[in-house]
C-alpha cells in the first residue's frame, strides 16, 4: 500500500490504531480472494481499489474538497445519490463492515445493536475511518430503530441530515418520499452553494443509472450454467460500488463484463460442474465482510445472486430518464427508490416475490437467509420469507451472524450440511 | 374469581393453558399488592378489576358486541381512542406484560425481540388472552421495528390496520399524522357502520380527556412530601386505564383522588419519612409487570413518577376541546398525540427536558432508566438521557430487564446500592 500516513494524520485520524486494521486486511484479502483460481483479469482493478481502500479514493475526495467540492457520507441505498452528484458533490459510503470497529461502537451503543451500526459508530468515534473524517455532512434515514437513533449520537460533531423514509408503500407514502427528496435537494443546494438544475439532474440520473446497468449486466452473467465469476468477486464489486467514482466504476465493470461475455461464449466456469447454486438474501454485507461468501464457496457452493442492499436491491429498477423538469425528475427518483424492497417496510411482500423470482431466474438449488444479529426487521421478516420459500418448494437455510469469527466453524458445519442435503435431492 | 370458563371456551381460548396463568396471578398480586400497609380504600376497585381482569371487562366487551358494537384492540398510546369511541366502538389494550406468554411468541419471533412484543404475539397465537380473542380488529402502528413487523404475523387471521407514525416531528409530519387519523376514521366508520360526526367526536374527546385529567390529578398528588399512595398502586391504576371503561375509570380514579386529598390534608404518608423518591423513565410496564416497582418499594425507595407510556406519556397534554368541525378536531387530536415524547422519534430531546422537569416537580432524589431488553430506541436514547441527567446533577441508574425473574436478585442489589448512595448524599 502506498504511504498515506500523512494524509490520515491531516484528517485527524487515530493513525496508530488504524495501522492495526491496515496490517490485517491484506492477509484477510489474500486468504479469501487471491487464493481463488482462474479469476477474471478484470478483477485486477477491484483488487487494487481494495488494497488501497483507505488511501486512493479518500485522496480523490480530498482533491475534490480542495477545489471547493463537498462530500456527503451515506449509510443506505435509500439516499438518492442523484441529488448529491447533480450539485457537483460526491456521495460516498462510510465504514461499517469489520469487527475491528465494533468495540468502539459498544462504548456508546447497547451491545445488542446490529454489528453494522456498532461498527459505523465505532469507526466514527475512534477516528479510524477516513471516509467518516472526510465527509462534510452525513445523510441518515429512518430505515431502522438502531440507525435512526444512532444519528443523534453521530450528530454531536458533524452535521447530519436525516431523511424520514415512510414505513409503508401507499400512494401517499411515495408522495411523502418525493417531498423528502425535495427537502434533501434544498439541503444539498444550500450546503454546496450549487443549484440542482434539471440539466444537472438529468446528467446525474444517467450517471447513477449507468452504474446500475453495469451491475445488472454483471448479475445477468451469473444466470449462466457456467459461472464466469465467483460470488465472492461479485460481492467485492458490489461493495466497492458504494465508494468508487461512479463513471469509472461503470467503465471498469462493463470492461469486466466484456471479458465475462467471452468466458460465457467459451463455456468457462470458475466452479466445478455440479457446484450447488445458492441465492443469498438478507441484510447488507459491508466491506470487508466476506465471511458467508467465503464459507459457501469453500464448502461446495457458489453464490449466484444476492437479494441484498449489497446486491439486487442496490441496482434493480432504473430512474426514468425521459423526464425533463425538476418536479417530474424528482417524482421519478422517488418512485425508483420506493421500489426497493427493504424489510423496514410493512408489509414487504414484494421482497418474497423477488426472492422466488430470482431463485428461478438464477436457477438456484437453495436459498440462504443470512441476517446480522439484532436486525429486527429482517429477523422478523425472515420467518415469513422462510415460510414462503418452503411453501414454494425451495430449500432454505436461515443463519444469524455477526462480524466475529466465533461462529465461523458452526456456520461452516451448517452450510456444508445444507449443501450436502441439496446434493442428495 | 367468578367462573368465566364457559365464556373463555366460547371465545376459542386454550382454557387449560390459561388456567395456569389464573393460578399464579392471585399469588403474585397478593405478594406485591395486598401485602402493602395503609392502602387507600379507593384501591378496592382496582383490586377487584385486576382479580377479574380476564373476566369482568371481557364480559362487558362481549355484551357490547352482542348489541352490534365493535371492539378494537390496540398496542400503543399513539392510537387515538377518540376516533374509536366516537363510532360507538370500544378500544381496549391487549395482553403483553407477562413472561407466561413469551415462549409462545418465541415460536415465530426471534428470541432477541423485546418481551412485550413476544408476549403479545404469544398471547395471541396461544389463545390465552381474552382481549385478543374478542377484538374485531387490531390497530397497529410503526413505532418500532419489532412491532411494525409483528403485525405481518398477527395479520394472518384477524384484520389489522396499521397507522404509519412519522419518525420525526416537523410541521409536515404533524400534517401527515393528521392524514393517518383521517384514514383511521374512515376505516373505523366502514368497519362499524357508524359515522364519526363532529358531535360524537366532541363527546369522545371529552371522555378521553376526562381520563387524562383524572390520571394527571392522581400524579399531582404524588408531588407532596407525604405520599398518600404508593408507586405500585399508581402503576396498577395506569395499567388498568388501558382496559377499563373510560367513564367508570375516570369516576373511580377521581373518587380515589378525593380520598387522597384528605390524606394529604392530614399529612398521611404510606412511606416512612426519608424514603428516597424515585422517578422511573423508560419503556412501558404492561400489566402484570410490577417487578421494578416492587423491588424499589421494598428497598427503601418510593416511585413518585413514571415518565413512561404507562405513566405521564399516556395522559400528558389534552386534546383541545374548543374545536367544533371535524377537520379542526382531527387536527387537534393529531397535535396532542404528536406531543407524546416516545423514543421512536428522532430527535426526541423533548423527553429529556420532560424528565428533568419532572425530576424537579416531583422533588426526586434519583432517576432509574429502566428499559426492556432489545428495545433499541429506548436503549440508544438511554445513553443520551443518562448523559443529560448526569450533566444536570441528577443521580441516575440504568437498568435493562425482561419479564423473567432471573435478574430480580441482581436488580435488587443494584437498586439497593443506588438508594443507599442517595441516602449518603
């Protein structure tokens, strides 16, 4: 990794503590990723990005700030990046995927909070995440109890704008979300000093749709019998999508897809024939949370689709690009985002329909419903998801996990048994 | 207890299992309540109500149904009873305060769900709560992740109407709540076949305000140095308020207050001089959850105020009675309910202001912040509450508990130590 110490010091980071993270990540990445055989060449780009995850992109964001630009840190797929980019600002994900940050979060949050929230708050308070240090404003939302209340703690030293996501999906809720987006536009305009015009918004809608189309193209390739890429690698790409420059990400992902197209033509597969095809559904897998993919793909399975925020929920459905005035564009944005099927909504039966649809489209052998501990919405919905899958005759395994390694062996045992069961069907 | 077996059988209850609950309740009530000395005579009414809690009121509700009336089961202080009563229907609380029901809830809900939700769902699914059996419709709300998703499970066999409570308190959120109440009015009208006229609504506003005024009067009496009533007894009254006929409840509570007025004049106290005055804040204490009050009041403390849903949040602020047209009345109802300071809102700083205000008004020696396990909103907010109290120089003890007795000894130790610390100040 290049030397970013000076930059991190200037950001006010706790560099010594952060060094401990920098020491373990390459080893973990090597074990999980570089050990794979026959990886597409196009993965080199993502390998590079992850190897410098706290360096190269943060440096770009700081460059942007030096030119007077603003950076918005976001936590959730419901925050419309289109508005941010239309104001010549940058939206970036924030840290939250490692056990490294959890103890810091537990200093202020109850231990029975989901690891994603504890890690995010810990990364912020312990000053071990450059993205948290760089962001000029955090944008929160009311998608779950834990996050909703965590903003109040994070708001102590950085401006936080919270978007109130409706909890239902009636027509008036879509209208209410439209109003929230208009309020957000005003906040972004005031904060950046840049007007969000319909021309700028049309551009940013295309920009973010481009990213969605590239991810969709990548996922489509996984519908092939011969899998040209591992689930692990796709997960990494999905995770990087939250941080990378959108135009470059789209370009690199399309380039990778060109390579994968050839692989499909040539019948190349990165898995042995008969490897069981698994669809994952559940809570997001923030970088560097690769645990479940790694266990599945070293236990005789291949992850072929993720019905997750780091997965289909991130890229499914495009914003209508044909609208030309601001009101209609914002309406189109609201409608696209309200189409995301998060368990924070009641009811959320559309998600079950999606899972069953994907299970068929991706020709899966079984579904693993994997949820982070203490995520109530997904945990309760899991009961309904698993019931519906059983009724549809699709084998399903429910798993609850956190960021520690303490349950890895138990998970491996259960997942191996599940895959064996699929092999015997 | 009178013999209600036939009625319970007709309700389709699991009478044998329910018998087990009927066997233990009188003992628990005797130990906690009847052992108190010098109780006000007016408590006889509430003793009677609780001794027949699954009998006398359910029988009244069934009578009401026989005359063509409807019963709405509710879970939360945000559901406006005014609308229900204006349609000649009855709103009633539902079971959820005992460990007895928890295992039934755990059959379908994750074990790391709050005991109140698990108990409610268990009481419903195991058919051991007459109120759940009687209610023609359940009215849910989006106040927390656990409840929000639990409706989806409960909705499987009884109609559930969910009200989408905004998660913030901006002007537009109050308007959105007004719209929710209008929708609810429509649902209630359609379901009962009775129109909610402005005259009927004016009556029901007065009816429910009457209950609030009686409870407020009761609480005011606890501001006296000589406490004319125990905290335990007030808790019981607050709990019964959710089930009882509102007019009768108001009458009986005012009658009790007349007696307490005399006690105050005569300087009667149910506690020894020097007993430490405790304000409780946190999650609701549903009947028969008397654990914390019992421990405090047998450890040298007296509970003088509950900043809880079973407490001030239930009766604080009246609905404006001067409005005469439906729109203005509903606006007044919306504004009153949006004034409740539940941790489900972000931010919810008004609650902290209230706690500090009450601590002064009730002349408390210390605050105990008691939250049900796995209630994220109150748990996270607890960090801010306790921080603010410390800054204000008010001693505070944070406790997390559930419905089991397994932590009773540990709680007693901690609470005794807290009260001793207050005595040494």
